[in-house]
C-alpha cells in the first residue's frame, strides 16, 4: 500500500475552514469567481443561451427568403408533435429496449470483471474501452457486414427459427435483419454498451467481497446473495448506466440512418433533416425542445423513483 | 451434477465473455475488411485479400485531410476544455462561493442532454448571430461539450487529495505558487490527464454536434458519414484499424510503465 492510502484523509470540505478565515482580503475571496468565470461563461454563451435562441426559433414563423420572425406561434409544437409522434414513440421504444438489453448484457460482464477476472481484470477493462478508439461510425458500418442478408448471423438465426418469431413480432422482415427495427436496436445496444458497463463496474468494484462471504456463511444461496447484497449495492451503477445509455440513445440518429430504413426513423433523424435539409427551423426547434422536455422528465422521474438523487 | 453446478457457477463468466465478444467483433470485422478488395463502391462483402489500401492509406481524396483536421480540432478542444474544466474543478472543490448549485447544474446539464438537442440549439445561435459555420464553430461546440466531462474527472481526483500534503508544503515555507506547482498540480495530474484523454476521444469521435455545426467543413467522422452514402473506401478500415492498434499499444505501454514504477517504489 502506498503512503497516501494509509491515513484516512479528512474530506476536503471539512478541511477548508482550517485556512485563515480572518483577514482574507477581497482579492482572495474573488479567487473562486475568477477560476469559474471563463468556463462558466463558455457554458452560458454556448450551452444556455442557445437554448433561449432555440425557444425563440420554435415560436417563429416565416420563410427562408423573407426571414423568420417571432410570432408566438405555439401551434408549431402541436403540429410538430402530431406529424412526428410515431418517430417520438419509436425513439423512446428503441432507446428503452436498447437500455434494457445493455443492462442484461452488460451486468454479467461488469460482474465478471469486478469479481471473477483475477489477474485478467486490466486486460478485460482495456478490451471494453478499446473499441472506442476506432470511430464509432466505422464500427457501426461493420454491423452492416455482420448482419448482412445471407450472412452467418442471419443464416444461424433463420436455422434456429428465431427470425420467424421476430418477424411475427414485427422486429424483422422477410428473413433479413438489416433495415429493420432489430438492426437499429442492435446498433444502439452495441454503441452504448460501454457506457453501461463502466459505471456498473465502478459500483460493483466498491463492494467488499467479504460481504459475499458473510452472506454465504449465513446460508444465503448464490441467488439470494445476489438479490439481497450485490444488486442493491450496485444500484448507483445501474441508475448511472441506464441514464448514460438512454439519454444519448433517445436522440441518436446515426444507427437509425445507417442500419435502419425509412420505417425505423427516430426523432433525431427528423430534427437533423428539418434543420439541415428541409430548413424548416421552427419545426426542428420545436421537435428538439419536445425531445429535451421528454428526456428531462423521464430522467427526473427515474432518479426520484430510484432514490439516488445524491448521485448528481 | 457437479458439471451442472460448475456450469451454473460459471454462467456469469460465460455470459460476460459473450458480451465482450459482441463488443470486440466489429473491430475484428473492420480489421479483416481493411485487407479486402471489394467489387464496386461498398466494402461490406468479402471478395479477396489485398494490401492495396494499406500501401496507400491516403489514396482517397479528402480522407487524410479530414483526419488531420479532426486531429487539430481535437487537440485544440482538449487544450481549451482541460484548462477551463480544471479551473472550474478546483473552484468547486477548494472554495466556497455563491450559486454553487447553479454552477453544478450548468455543468451537469450538458451531460444529461441528448446530443442532438445541444447540436440543434447551438446551430440556432450561430444562425441568429450570422456566424459562418466552419472550423471555429466546431471548435467552440467541442470545447462546450467536453468541458463537463473534464470537470467531473478532475473533481474526482482533487476531492480524494489529502489536503494535509499542501499544509505540509506551506509549513515547510513553500509559497502559494510553489505549493501549487510542486505539490497540488503533480497530485492532480492523473485526474487532469484522464479528463484530457476523455476530451480528446470525445472530440475526435464526435459526429452529431459536428454534423449540425460544421457547415461544409469535413472532419473524419463527417467523411465516414458521407462515404456511407457514396461508397466506403477500404482506406477507412485501414485508418480505423491503425487507430485501434496505436491506442491499445499506448494503453498497454502505459500500464507496463505504471506497473514497473509501482514495483520500484515498493522496493
């Protein structure tokens, strides 16, 4: 153990008053504000102010040629939602499914790395992070090869009659996976899996393995140990992981565009094309605002419900 | 019975390794297909082995230009976000000030927002200001969304620092500047490095925000996106493979060096 680990360090917050409080000059008291100023200004101008501009754009009417003017035209919201609610529903559905899949796939791997990997732990962690180093667009395109019609994956699933079931559920069509909802959900799951695994691993890693032994000594079966000890203690990781997966997945349009078809478009695709191709800025801004509101609502309710507000 | 039990005991290992296989599989595909000679414009089906793309990685128009542009933007965005983010992190941990809650929310919100929302709202700002979209707007956007991640990484490290080390330095007559440069900064360095690395990776690989705010500027992810519509040159796979190999090598060397240093201090 290194020297810095041995003494239990008092938290920094408590240590602060130990400094000379009396006689602190104005200059010294202004230090934190100077430290904060440039960064906070950057966020105010390029994160908060754009939200104001977007709000204003969403209630404007006009055209590209004559310019847009604020007319408090709130109908844009109603129209945008009426026109594109299938894409909204689809986005939430796909993102929710992908988040659930990430949790189911990611938990065993995080558990494996935290408790069972031994000296392979660092290698496994590197393997989880390593895919990040290749551009995610290139990796997403690789799924076009993996899921290609007549490829090994499609053949195997067809042989096992899995595709029959998924076709009946509407997840796939005509014995193909590409250009179906399944391909999009698969791409979303793959792309955001590391964002699930890393927080899960962090919270599992904090669990004292002796708690498992204690549970075993008290005649808990492995399943009971997991249910009553491991899972509750890993909840902060579950919450952080699901948020880190769901939030970016709900606004994503890359997977829907690269792996899906026109029937699998998500709301991100609509916002992108309204902004960059159709140039209907008010509708695009309104859609973006609705998405933001929905995501913030889902996140707030979720955090309240799971009782992990201190996570923030 | 025993076999069944050992299978059950190792179920989590098997499931975990399967997930890992899913994670690594696309990288294998990217690597294998960098040696492909496709028929036609798209590199999705295996035809036959060829080293052409590896011999001429810049053989496609604009590919290496976009790569160097991405590297330049990522380097500058990392610099900007790391400096601004480290300052905020120190202010948050070490000082008391008004509006701490507001500052915390302002830092948390960009991470809790779908990227497309930030991208779209930033574009409305630039459109309203009449700013010309290009290198500068992309750089501004990248610094903005990397900032929060740097703050989080640095804050975690500074929080776990033992303040007594700095008190000791002061007791030994080190001035504030000397204490900061010789004690505080070296201890905070791993957190700052982690934040900088994260910022670099996020900026280099960013697509959605860049897609909205780049105008006609083409970064590497923008190039890949465009090529997905027009035809994917094998060189993309070469670059993807090379990035993967370089990054893994850097990580492994870093681990080796860190491990050796730890062994040395133990002796």
